[in-house]
C-alpha cells in the first residue's frame, strides 16, 4: 500500500511567549458598566432581549456558541456576566476560542501579530501555550474529561501559572457550574503545530464535549441558542446536535435562534438562489432558518460584537 510522506513535528522549534507582543491584554479588556458603549438596537435585537428574559425567568436552556474573535474583541467579562446572571446555561466555542482564553489566563495577553509572525515561521510556536495545553489535553483524556473540563482541571491543579483566571471564561464557567465545550478541528489550532501534541487525546475530549453539547441542545425547547461570530464550526455543530436531539424524540421546535455577524444578508428569511454567495453562508441556513422551519423564531443580529454584546448587558443589567 502506498504511504504518503509526512512531516516530522519533533523538528518544530518553539519560543517562549513571555515577551511576546499581544494585541489583546488583561489591561484592555472591556468591563461591563465601566465604559460608555455604543449601544445597539434593531427589531431583531429587541425580540432577542425579550426571548432571553423569558427563557431565564422560566429556567429554560440558553446555549451560546461563540467564535474566538469574541475573546479577541476583549469581551470575556461580558460572557462571564451573562453566565453569572443566568443568560447563558451552556457556552461553546472552537479550538481557537480555548487558546485565546488560556493565553489570557496565564500570560495576561493574546493575539499575536500574524502577518509578521508567519514570515519567519514563529506564528503559533509558543512554548507555554503548546506545552501546557497539551498536558491538559492528555491528562483530561486519561480521566475521560471533556475539553473544557480538561482545561479547567489543569488550571485548578496549577493555579500559580494562571494569575488571571478570574477573567478566564472556561475557568469561570466551571466555577459557576455552567458547561463549556470546545469543538475542535485537527490542524486549525496553533497547538497542533507543536511537537508534543496528542491528536488522539484531543479528538477524544472534544468528542466528549460534543455529547455534552448535544444534551444541552436536547433541552432547548422554550429556550434560546445564540451563535456569535462562528461562521463554520458553530453552525455545523449546532445543526448536528439538533438533529441528534430530534432523532431521540426531544421536543426542540419552540426555540429562538440568533446569529450575530457583520455580513449584510438583506431579507435573510427569503429563499435564495445557489448562484448567490450568501446561499453558502452557513449560519443563514443552519442557525436561523432550518432549525425554525417547523416553529420557533430565527433572528439575525447584524452588527459588530463590540456593540451588540455590551448592548445585551446594558438591556439586562437592571433585572
């Protein structure tokens, strides 16, 4: 049988992140109530606010899948506030979402300057990030933890390495009893570049997280699902989880779904031809329209995260 050539990851050089320049830092994270925000509104946004109030008051499930850019926009504290106040009961993200959160917790900064780092091969080659996250992944796999559980357990085991854990979304989630799950793709994350990565362990713990996410989606009837800035992973994972939930007979038709992004979709509930680019925009189909085809409400929140997420806080903070 033909065997393709593969690269030797052990030859990859890594560098300490201690003196790295970071675009996002603990000292420039946005704090709920501490600054004037550009408040956002739209008819869809107002509907979402009412649905969130109703779901929380009725103790219904509120799931949220966010792209890593939410962390890179400095909005970690808003996610933590929403969990603390019952407006998110399950949080989910992709691999990059976990990495930026992990780096903020130990380093106090994240988001390197990619255009220059890719030129010399230093992009993503950060010793502490790759080594410690892989240690967490391997230990978690041995204990049959999910990905989010594995990172939380690692921080609890090594608190001295994580001086900023109070602003760490995954750490605060598990401290609050809110499941946070990470849905990874092999080869998309900087830790996949590191010589010590265990892909078998990484896949195992993300698979466990998928089962946790499916359980939350199965209880979504009467609740809300938000997809904030994840254009591929979030919509695909949600649609599969929803299919599993309905396949097993769970009532998930009285739901509200909301997608947050800055792509202009126009009349996003209308049929669209396959020769139009936004036909292939996954959130339109997999978050807004298909899940609500037999009931419920699908919404598009068209605006920048820096405006929309603080505005959710502003509308809910006095309840």
